C-alpha cells in the first residue's frame, strides 16, 4: 500500500518561512519523480516544484528564488523549503509521486500566509 504523508503546514505571516515534508512508503522512492502541488478553492491544482530521480528540479515561475525542493532517498522523504511567503502562497499543498503511468497523492497540508 502506497502512502504519502505530508507535514509542516501552518499559519505564518508574510515574509516568513515554512518547510514541508512528505514521507513515502510502499514505493521504490528513488525511482520516482516527486512533486509538490497546491490548490485553492475554485482553481485547478498547480505544480509548484518537482524533483526527478536524477535530482533535476523545476519550479513554477511564481516561486522561483523563494522555494527549494529537495529529496533524501535514504529517508524516502521530499522537502519543500518555502521562504519569503506571501498571501498568494496560501493553499493546500499536496505531495505527488510519479513513475511512468503511476501517480500517487498525499492527503494535503494547509499553508496559510496572513498578517
């Protein structure tokens, strides 16, 4: 059984930081591309950042220079370091694991940026 368990969300003020974690089980983690998506009510889920098994990363333009995705294959964990958060980053953040036609999702963690 595949499980992706996110943690690290919360309420912060603009300009502050958060680090999200997603621990995976039930997959050969090192083979999977891992991603963080986010969704706000009424909008489509969008890819925020992705890190491939090779370590190559890509980011949506709105977070470049502020967010950093990383992975620790020994711990089956992917991280999203989010700096200089602003209210537009408020969303539910979902962890995703992808290998070929296989996609798995976590349950999501709420990030709220508000003064």
